[in-house]
């Protein structure tokens, strides 16, 4: 069973992602409404919705901050907002908004400034989070914008782990996943004409490979459809209505035709669950 995602501010609140806190609650940011819905899936479906977090104080003039992806870190949930105008052009910067999971409210990062604040990002449109394997304390996250940013969640600062100028000549970033060991990443990029998606391998922080190496290409439009499981890289293929598999143990990686997974409809995104 299931229930519709609803919010009084929008007929179609457009949920974008889900993050789970240690208590098992699911946090679902709404792109078309200024809120994050909170669900308890241990209950009967009619009782799943157990709360909401108001993000109106972080909106621009249209009243909506355009919330997207989320990351749970202990008792804090970080939600990415874009702040877009009516023409979907950025109003200013994109931000990560920390939410106190117990209070179900944004955390005030600067008591001397009116209203809640977010952590400013370097690039637009935060599309995806990954935990930073270089930080055993778990205080930093890797965030995909126009490149890959390393964000210190405790200090509220960001720096480029993969600079956008490395990726821009190859296309627009859609998704990324870390290679074994976490010193490099695989990044899915949409071509400029949106007719194909390529996957490149590139090092973090100037490491090897220093320049992106293309390892796979698929036709069609893509989104957050890239994930590494062990030595296998999975790439969504919307035109082929399938997930394609690549053997990362080979150099260069080779497609594993026997492991292709057909999907009943065109795939849109891959969401790893805890």
C-alpha cells in the first residue's frame, strides 16, 4: 500500500528525495511546496505522515525555496534548496539548510540575523549528496552541483573536490558515485543537446585520473541514475528502459550484457536505501 504525497500549498508538491534518520523516520523534501514532509513507515499507510517542516522562511520572493535532495546526519537533516524565480532561473545562491530533526525546524546558524540561514554552496542546483569517505568523523559531505563540492557541515564552508571547469566541456553533471577507496569518482554528464549521457572517471582534489576519462555512453536523457555496487557500475538507460552494468574490475570498464536489468518504465533515478 501507499499514500499520495500532499501539501496544502501545492496540488502537486513534487517530492524530490528521501533521507532516513536513525529513528527510522523518512524526510521527504517538496520541490513545489515550502516544506519537508516527515513519514513513519512503521505505521499503517493512512498514518504515515507524522509531521512537516516549514521552509517558507528560506524562500525567495515566490514563497518557495525549491527544496531538493536531503542527507541525514545523526539528529540533523540537511536539505538542499535552489531558490528559483518564476522562469526557473536562480535568484541567488543554492544552500544546504540544516534541520533539527527533534524540533522539526531549521537551525538558526546566525542568531544575529533575522530568520533561518543555510550553508552557501559554490555552484547551482545541488543534485546529490555522498558522505565524504576522507572524513572518518562524518562532518563533511560531497555535493554535486556544477562540480563536486566538499562541504564541511559543522563549519558551514565549501571547497571544490572536482572543479566545474573539468566537467563543463563534457556536459552537465547529473549524478556521481565514488570509486573504490573514495579517491576518485564516476560522474554522469548530459550532453549539451540532451541526446546522450556519458560517464567519466576523475580524481578528487586533483588526484588520478587528473583529467576526466570517459568510460561509458548511453543515448537519451538521464537523471540521477548512477550507482556503484562493489565492482559493478550501474547506469540508467531511459531510451532502452533498463539499467546497464559495467565491470569496473576491467580496465577500461566493460559492459556486462548479461547483467542488464529491464525496467517496466523508463528509469528516472537510483536512490540507495540504508
